[in-house]
């Protein structure tokens, strides 16, 4: 299905959802997917509010985009957490581990405190949520959207649950970028911070017969170390394009945490044991050591 047909289907779904609800909002991270959803919805109704979680650790390239849309007159409602990321780390530890937040208290609390809790507080009176969730980023997402559809009631949203609509749920990353380029949509510069095998469009790889999107740059909090369990690309990208932020993470204790996980207290006979005294040496001479656990 070409982009034109995907646009039409997305717009039809949005119109249907809007016709059935009185208080809709757009959940927006100002990443590529939610920007496309926002643009699609505002082609129909420019008065739908946008709710954005200002976590305090959003990627630095996001703020310019948010300011652009504010100046353009978009109704943007910011929600802020009660705790900072650093307070959460001090209380629960670094959010490193399984993607399934239920199996890791630090991961669960980080997502809950920075995004879920403040968003829930601000959105409980709305009866319809639009978001930019897409199926082809993970097999779990694909199966869930295939089974439940793109427009469904979610019991955990709001006080008594609410309908959630995902207009571009079955768009590939390439469709999203084609749309952004077609309508000249401003997006965060992080998507242009390429590495080998990590680009804004990525590539497709068949998983169980389905073409899934892989190797594409994704937007997230710049401090988030969750992905170092799965890939060395995100931390490397931060190190190469935002070295001062990377150094802040290392100095705040992430370097020690990664070393403890990888070395299990054994150190390295080649580079010397990882201690307070050798920390600076490891960070300077072996930065790639901290890209993945």
C-alpha cells in the first residue's frame, strides 16, 4: 500500500474516532511518529491539544522543535514529574535491565515517575488518546496491534479507561519519513546523528515472515541506559554527538554501574582493575567499554 492510501486510511480512522468522542488529546513526544500523528490530526482539527511529558531529561534536540510549534500557535500542554531522573536513580538504582518493566523496579519506577504518573494526572478527564505507536519496531507490538487493532478501549488509561487510537500503527519507518519529507515537518536533529547501521530510516529485516524495522534512530531521554542491554549504538551516538552529556552520565555513576555488571568485581588484567583511581583512565582510553553490557 502506497503512502497516499495509508494517509487516507489514517485520516478516515482519525475522523471516525473524533466523531465518537468529546475530549480528545494527542500524546506527543515530538519524535518522528507522534509528529506525523499530530500533523494528520491537525489537518482535520487544529484545536486538539497536545500533551508532552517534559521529563527534564528529554533529548536536547527536542526543545527547539517544541518551541517551534509553540510559536506556531499549537496548543501544547506540558506535564512535569515530581521527581527528577537523578532522584529516581538515587532511590532505585540505574534503570538497566529487561524491557519488561515489571521485572526491574528501577526501570519500572523511572518510566512511571517521569512519564506515566504525570501524564495520568493531566489526562484523566480526556476520553480519547491519539499516539504514534507503530507495530514494526518490535514483534510484541506487532502481535498486539494485529490482535487488538488500531482503535481500542484501554482499561488502564484514565480513571475508568478510555479509547486509544493509533492512526499510523501499521506504517513502516520509511512511510513516516516519506510523510515528514512530503509535508516538510520539523523534527529533532537527533534523527540526523547517524552511525554505521544506525540511521533515521534504518533497514528492514524479516522476522517470522514479517518485515520489521531495524537499525533506525529512536527518540528517548538522553540519560536512559536501558538500551545498553541490547545495543551499543545509543550510548555511542550520545558519546559522539553529545560528548559533554555522555561524560555527565559517566561521572554521575553510570560508568561504575556498567563496570560492576560487566566485570563483576574482577577488573581487567590488561587495563588495570576498575577503581576510583583508574576510572578516569577507563573513560578516556576505553569509552566503548561503556556502550553495552
